[in-house]
């Protein structure tokens, strides 16, 4: 689709098809960089095939395990709430339960699966499994865009399939896999927006009016940036941790815009970005997510009996300065403050800590995984011995997670000393899911909070593999050696995932095999 640009005098300009035939200038080449691979159809076929394979892996035996037909671990919070929503038309109303501490969107999605398949493991896990499958597709396409390589996109998809965290979280009726999906979708939109901005500026450079104003040209409506705001808004409708991505991706788009205007030869790229881009970016990345957040409560607003729907009336709270705000919005505000208080005071009891709690500094390498389900002794059968073990444990595949710190170190070096925008983008996504948890160390925290970090870890590793693989222009021997190293590494990841398979899926194993699966003392 032809991009619509505007000159500084607001005159609409479309690219001249004759001018488009002229070879690109050096500045245009800098703006456009390395183009996307020409094998567009093959790229989609590869992505879809890998996604289908990953979907089969995610969906197999999805209904197991359960606790005698009931949810396991934190499914016990969200699955019944989703069932309430299915009964009530989209909202929770169980005042006896009173642990409604997250926005409703993910629970509404879980309710769709319960509507389709009933109140069983398949029902409450179907939409998370679908979300986990879409994470595979998005990662393949994002990796292909970052590396300009269909092969590396395919490798990224295989790594996603073989990650224990993304695998198990896609098979649990919990919220975090939806965060990973929507954050990754927002990230994809930000990358597409970057490429689109550069294409539009390249047109202005080609036609000779990119520098007619010291601010640079206006870039028209940016649909991909708008899409990023929608995706962050969906994330906001799942958990409040989306706030961190609002700031992270907002800053990332500003960085991309400044870099693009500088590459186009704009005299004042920073001021040009502030003048031309910041206000639309605030609208897209901040205002739209907030509106989407309110929209996630559509059923709550439409009801009269949803949890805390009439909070200000029941508690007889004087409106004061906020009297001009509708009572429903004031009730949502007070309800939100109660939720915030819950999270701020959810601290670890010093005399009774949760056995599987972990702190964020252990997450990059997955040093403290989580046991979701355990059945041992005579009750567990199927391993060929009198006593067996059936367990599911959230473990990040060590062949990937144990390389997190080297990946971060290399990514920081490339970002600082080579200004490699690809690593900058991936690190922004990774650190937005990691660093904010250090603001309140006393709070109870668990390894599954690291779920949104997993796709960015894999994207970072894929960038490193791309450098190891090298370019075909470097010669057959260099390319062949790189290909061998990459193939051996991917084989190691697949073998590692296969080894962990029994404890990721609750298969029956002997006690000796269970002990062999526990590689570190901190895993026990």
C-alpha cells in the first residue's frame, strides 16, 4: 500500500512511480537497511507449519493433570472466576471469594474455553493453549523481521516450542500466557511501525523534500503504532504489569523515530520527533491502552451485582472533589485502589514463606522453578513400578535459560558500542518484564511472573545465532561452520526439552527418574 506523506506545508504527496524506479541513494539505503527476504510465501508457509506443530505439542493431553477433576495450583483462583463470568455474562460477583485482584480480560477468554468444552481441564486450558500457540507464530514472524532471515525465524519458532516455561504456561488456566501473547503482539506492531516510518521517510528523501523543514516531514497516520496501543491495552486488561510496557515501548518508538529522522538527514531529529511524533505517540501508546482497560470492564459497568460495582454507595464514600465523576467510575477507582493495596501488602511472612516463592534475580536462569502438581506413592501408577511420580513443574529449558546472562551481556555490548537497534529492541522488551519487580523485593513473587520474558530471551538468542551463522557472503566454509554450530545448539535444545517432557506434562515416571530430572538443589 502506498504511504501517504505530507510536506511541511501540509500538501499531500504520494510517491512518483517513475521516481521509484531510480536506484536508491546512500541516505535511502541507510534508512531502508537490509530489506525483508523475497521468499514471502515460503516465510508464511514455514511460520504456519511450525505453528501447527507447536499447537499439537501444546494441545496433546491438555486435560491432564487435574486435582480429582478440579483445577491445580493458581488455576484455583482464575478458573472458578471464569466460570462465574460465563454464568453472569462477563463479570465476577462472588463476594464470599473476594479475591478479584486482576482485570477481567484473561478470565473472560478462559470462560470461552469453558463454554466450548465445559468445566474441565480441556475447557479452562483451551484458550491459554491457543494463546501459547499464537506466541509461536508471532515469534517466528518477529525473528524473521529482526534478522531478515526465514531460516532464523524458523529456528526461533523451534526454540519457543521447546521452552518449558512457555509450554507449561500454555497448558494452565492462568493469566500470564495472555500477557506474553499481547506484549509480543505489541512488540511486533512497534517493529512494523519502525519499518513503515523508514519507508515513508525514504520516499521523502528520494523526492528531495525530507529536509525542507528542520523538523523533518509529517509521517501521516501510523496504523502499526495504533495497533501497538491496542495490544498494550489488551495486556492492561489482563494485568497491571502492562504499565511497564507502556513506558518501555513508548520510549522505544521515540528512539526509533529519532534514529529514523537522523538517518533521513533531518537537521533537528530530537526536536522534530518531539514536535511531530510525541503527542500522537502518547495518544497511541498511553491513552488508547487506558481506554482499552476501561473497555475490558464492559460487563462490570453493565451489571449491578459485580464485585465492588457499587462500592462508593455501599461504603457511603463522600465524592468530594471527584463528585463530577460518575459513581461507576469512582467505584472502579476505589476498587482499583483496594487491588493495589492487596498487591502492595502481599508480602512474604517471615515465619511461613511460600515453599516455591522466588525473587527476580533467580528468574533469568530459572534457578527456582515452581511445582504445580505432584502425585506420588501408590496413587501414581503407569511407570511399571509399584510407586511412581506424576508431577508438573515450571522449568525453563536450561539450554536456553542458562544462557540468559551471556545473552544480556552481549546484547548490552551490541546496544551500547554498535547501536544495534535489534538488540536494543529485544532488551527493552526483556527488561520491561524483569526490572520492575525489583521495586518491592518484600512482595511475594514467583517464577511464572517471568513468562513474558521468555519470548524476548528466545529472540535475543536468535540474534546471537544469526551472528554465529554469518552471512553467505562470508564464504562457504564460514557459513558451513556457523550452520553446524547452530544446528548442534538447536539439537541440544530439542533434546533438553525432550528430557524435561515428563515433568512438564505430568507423565508417570519412576522416583529415580524424578530425582534425575531435578538438576539443581534449588529445583527440589
